[in-house]
């Protein structure tokens, strides 16, 4: 699919970021892609739609928790906390580890599963 204002280089950046995230939950996340400024974003909005039902999820209780919204240090802290205290059951359980704040957790929540 060709998007007006998106050449091969920018398309590659968008795809890489989408894959790292596990998919886009909102169109606003395009602004997080390097080289997508407000003008480009406004040009893209009418051309795109997001399907949040096809998000690749991270299993909080089994994965290494590598994700763009979690720093490497925070991921290590979460895994250590999980190993010491047992499985996480809810999103708010992650706050107990002190590895991630509520703002970051809100952004990350759509990508998590607790199975």
C-alpha cells in the first residue's frame, strides 16, 4: 500500500517501529516514528486506520519484556520482581515493582497479557 508523503525510507522506519511495538494501537503512535513530524502526520491521518485487535501481546509472566515503552533496566527489574514475588495478575501489579510509572504503564497496557 502506498501512502502519499511516505517514501521507501520512511516506510521502512514505520514498519520497523510498528513491528517493535507489536502493532499500532492508535494513529497517534505514528508521531513516535523518527521523521514523522506534525505536518507529515496530518497528511497521513486521512490515509490510515489502526486495527488494535491484531496487536502482538507480551506475556508479562513469561516474556523478557523487551518493548520500546520499557527501558532495558525496567524490563530487568520487572523480570527480577516476577522471579522473587511470583506472577503478575493485573496491570496495577506491575506498579508494585517500582520499575515502571503509571504513565508508561498506561501506554504499555494494550500490549500486555497476564496468561
